[in-house]
């Protein structure tokens, strides 16, 4: 059985765990060791081999990496430039896919204001999981990699009108809207419409607490998919405090 649980999602910290009977893959460690252990204490994962993959160096994705990797005796993987930016000397720089037990983890380069950002596509015995956030546009390569994912956890960061009228400075608003910023609800819906399949469970992630709401994100994406007769299994939003549903595939 393959398991997926997003522990936390948002500007104050991101982390996702995916595991089978032997190994656990941790995507990003932007939360504290204390919170990580609290969120995973009931999962029965103590005996699993653990590996950490960092998408980029921003603190909401990497701040807990040192403490969590030390506590779990977990290897850390990311792009070499990202590890350098984090000043993480013991990590493994990666270019292509990494095989760990029954898992294959594929980094896909994305547009974001970091030194060498990626998102990750995780495969395990015919199951495909996409963990995609912190990007300004969705490339054709990424759409192909996400295609038909059993779980598609994808950023729906902001509602454009809420961002336009919200409290952020104009400089920050331009950054978020840029090709190296974050996906809007509409951009997320378009990517999902292209890549999701009938078997896909959709999780909208990294929602802005100032420029979006769960209801707005869900309504936008669901309406887009409904208007195109797009079928999927389920859809939800992940939150900062509660993460996502625990999925068992």
C-alpha cells in the first residue's frame, strides 16, 4: 500500500510524506522538527528508511531540513545549487531521477525566484504522485510528467482580484503574478484540466492566507473542470495547520 499525507501547506511551512512498506519520501521540510514529529507520530513509520527531497531553498520549504534529517538519519537530496544556497554540505546534488526502494523521484525544473527550483513527480509500482508548488507558469514538460497522476497536489496560490485589491505592496504583487511567482487559481485549474485523469485525486496547495480562500480556490477549479466535463475522483484544499487528507492507494 502506498500512503500520502501533506503535513502542512502554505507560506508558513510546507512538508509532505509518501511511504510504502519499506521507505518514506519526504518532500520539503519547511516546518519544525517538533511539528513534524507531532504530525507523524501516529503513522507507524519509525522503522522505515527515510529520504528528504527539497524543492528550493526558501525557508517555508527548507527551514527544518537539518533538524529533521539529523533526527531521522535521513539523506537529503536537491539540486546542487540549492544545497549550496542552504549551506547544506552533506546533501546529494541531483540532476535526474533518483531510485529509492520501490520509489522513483523525478525533479522537474520550474520558474520561481530561487536559484534552481524544482517540483517532484514520485512513482511507485504504477502509481504516480505529483507535488507541484512555487512556480509562476506550468511548462509542457511538467504537464507531461503530471499526466494521469493518481494524486495531483498542485499550487492554487491566489485569486487575481483578491491579490490586486489586497494588502501586499505593489512590488510583492508583481512578484507573485510574474512568471517566476506563484500559480493563480485559474492557472492551477488549467493545468489540472490538461493533466488530471479520471483516477486523479486533486489537492490544491499553498493557498495564500491574504489573497485566497479555500472556498474561492475550490469554486474556481471545480467550475473550470465542470465546464469542460473533466472527470476526477476527488478534490480538496490543503491547509497550513491541518495539511491534507491521509490517502492510502
